[in-house]
C-alpha cells in the first residue's frame, strides 16, 4: 500500500502502538511516515518526542536512531516520567539509554535527569543501566533525584529504591560507589539494611579470639547503629571501622555499656583491638572505651571532640593499657587529661595535630616513638621529655605552634630521627654541647625567628643598608650545629628566618643532601665550604641576593652553584687555552682550513715541508677592552 492509499492505517500513536504488537517493521514505517511532511499531509502531526517515547518503550533502537539523527528530534532536558531517557531506564534498554544520552550535548546534560534515571533503573532492577549511568555518565549514587515542592521524595534515593525492590546486587553496587544509608532506608527497610551490613562482616583468624569478626562499615553515612545488626557477634568483634559516617553517638554494645557501665565486667564487646571512628560527629570519645583491655589502635580524627572522654562519676576502669596508637587529630581538644594519658602504658604513636591544645601533658612511662602535635597553640614543652623517652622517641612534630624557645632536653633524645619545629617563634638554639641526638636525619626550623636581634626583623632593603653600614665582611651567626650531626643529618630547613649569614657549622654536615635557605633577607654570601658537601643536591636560595655567586650560575641550579663554590675554594681560575687537532688524508685542505680560520682568507696550495706543524692562534676575549688573549694550539698532522 502506498502512503496515499485509503487502506493505509492513519498516522496516530495508537496505530503505531498496534503496529508494534504486529511487528517492528510496520511500526518503523509508520514512524518514518509520521516524520515525512509529504506522507503525513492532511493528518495531524504527531509530536516527535511522543514518537521517541513509543519507540523507546518497545526497545526499537533503529527507530530511535532515525528520530534522533534523521528527523532531528531532541530529547527533553527536563526530567519527568514521560521523558524518553527515563522510559529507557525504566524498561532497562541499555543501548537506548546510551543513544539518548549521547544525543544531548555534554554541557546540557542535567544531573537531575541522570539521577532520576538512576533511581528508576534501581527500582526496576536493571543493573546494567545502573552501571552505565554511574560509570559512564557520573550519576550520583547518593543523590536524591525526585523532588516535590523543593522537598526530596524518598523514593528518589537510589539505595532506597533498590531496597524497596529488594535488589541486593544493585544495592551492593551503589554502596561500592558512594551511596549511603539514609534514616528512611534504615527505618522503612530494616531487614534489608541489616542484610547489607552483615555482608560487610569478615571472619578472620585470631590467636586471641576464636572466629574473630572484622566490621567494615566505613563511608556508609550511617546516622546511628542498631544493636540488632551485630548483637549476636558482639563478643567476637576485634576490628571495627565506623569511619566517614554521621554518627553523633554509639550504642552501648560497641563496646559501650547498657546501661552506663561502672566496671569492665559490664562491657559486651571486650575483644575489640582496633577501632576507627574518624570523620564522624562525636563531641567526646565514648567512655566505654576506657574498659577495653585489648584495644591497640584507636582513631577518632576529624570529629568534633572538645574533650577526650566525658567520664561518669564513680567509674572504675582498667582498659587502654595495651593501646599502641591514638589518633585524635583535627578536633577541638584544648587539653589531654593526664589521668587518661598516663594509663596508656603501651603507647608508641600519638597524633594530636590540628587541635586547640595550649600545653602538652607531662611525659609518662611508655614506648612513645612518634609524637605529632602540629598546628596547636602550645607555648612550652614539659622538661621531662628526655627522662621518659630519651631512647624511644624517633619522630617529633611541634610545627605551627607558639613555642618561643627550645629547651635543651629536646635535643637530648638519643633515638631522634626527625624533628619538625617550623612555624614557631624560636630565635635561638641550645649550645652544641647539649645535643645528644646523633641519629637525627631531618631537622625543620623554617618559619621561625632564628637570627633575630633586638633591632627587630629586617626587610631586604634594611639588610642591605645594615650590611654596608657595618662593613663587616664576616658576620657572626648565633646559630651553631654540633659535630655529632656530621654523619647523620640529611635534610635541614632554615628558610623563612632572619639569618644574616649561613651558619659556618652547616658546612661540616657531611651527610647533608638538602639545604633550604630561602627568605632570609640578611644572607648575602654563600660560604665556599658548602662546595665540600659532596652529597648535597638540593640548595634552595630563592629570594636571596647572593653577591659572591654570579647570577647566571645561580640560574643553572644547585649543581652549578656548588661547582662554582668548589672551584672558588680551590682558587681555580678560568682556563682559556684550547687545543685543536686537525687530521686527514694528504692534500685535503687541512692547512688551508687553518689558514682560513686564522687569517680569514685562503691562499694557494703550497706543499707542506713537514708532516706535523704547530701554530698558536690568539683570539680576543668577547670583552674587547681587555688586553688578555684566549689561545688555541693548532697541531696539523700532515699525514
């Protein structure tokens, strides 16, 4: 039947739907006729988006491609249940989803459309579409797609939609790609939520606990913990990871008391060895932790801790004695209670960086190896550090505090390997005889006030004027490093201070590989002895106005600067003699070449009287005002 035949079906959506029931081919013909102006003359035109919806509903990839590319029908950008892209997600047509989304220019592809498609495919159980949207188009697995009057519709949450459909595989995929549990999901689908959480339990072998269990519930955005999720395994839990959630409190069973415990016998989760509570909303650590006798590692970084523990009155606790690592960095702590800290008899790692500590607790008997306390407001350090930790402490970081002086006992730590004190107000160092840290490899004293005098800090201009006013060719540096660092110290930061010269003792640090001197306006010269440091490869002199090293040498980098200093140290002078040897077969122009180079003109050929001739060619230096000459010896073998 031709298009004009009276027996041809009329071009309506109902007829196209009926045609799909009879076979795709006839439906495709009707869709193409509906898009043809001549073929559809005399009949109401069908909206192109409606045609896309019908073709999408029946999974007709060929017709969808025709409508997008030939008929140039645009996919609506607004999300709705009648959007062809959302229909494709609803029916699980992965190829159609890709075709429809690829037809939308990248900048125009709206996030809410993608997320609506994601929620729809989750509810319908189409895992392939879910994977395509998340991995191929960056759909947000944790965002709510559907809103009503600016309020989120809970069914638009991908994980909620998957839970509602009972689709475990999709739910697990969403959790692996950033989705989290909302309170609606936990309340409306408790059994499904518990099942998903139990899938993240791992049984491990443990010499202390039979059938030990590790709980990994990190990054799930849990607003709370339900006892029912793990009550039956509480006594077997050894590792508990609850980081990156939205927890403001923890239930009594993990390991916290029910009701508040007054002794360690009342704690259920007594086997815990490692607990990670970082990145939550806790304002204090649960006091039940005080009863854990086996715990070795505790991390509560990036919370809102204002006190370490809020201990109820009449609490008798004997835990934390095996604690080896404690991380409470990035909180709001103003103090570390001695009553708690001195119970940590096995502590080897302590991180309290980025808090509001004004003091550091008095040291106690424990094998502390790493102490990190940067970015606080600590003004002084206790004087018993070297008594308790002399042979233990290896890494110390008190950078970015308010320290004004360094007591000598800091440098009496014999096992010290790294000491970072940058960003304080330190102006002097202890006498070299006080230093006992013969294993020190890294020392950071940058951003302090080393070299500061009563005259106050100098600007670059003031340092220049002061130098000329004093006419002191050898300024004395008050900073001196001991000889015990000669074979150990590798990295030294002295940048951003007020030094007037490089401490001469630095030149005796033979193992030094990195030296940072920038932003010390008073430093005008580099000691030639620095060239003797054979291991030194990094020499930072940025912003320094060095007068005894040419600018062009400094531009070439540390290697050239050190080479220049070494040459200066051995009183080397530029060598301006070059030997040039011209070799070639007889009568091939060697003599003529040399004559042309020396005189600028070529002469007629003359037989050589000897087999080898030597001549001196004197050249003027580039500076024509100098009387000195550069020379080139030119042997000319005539063989």
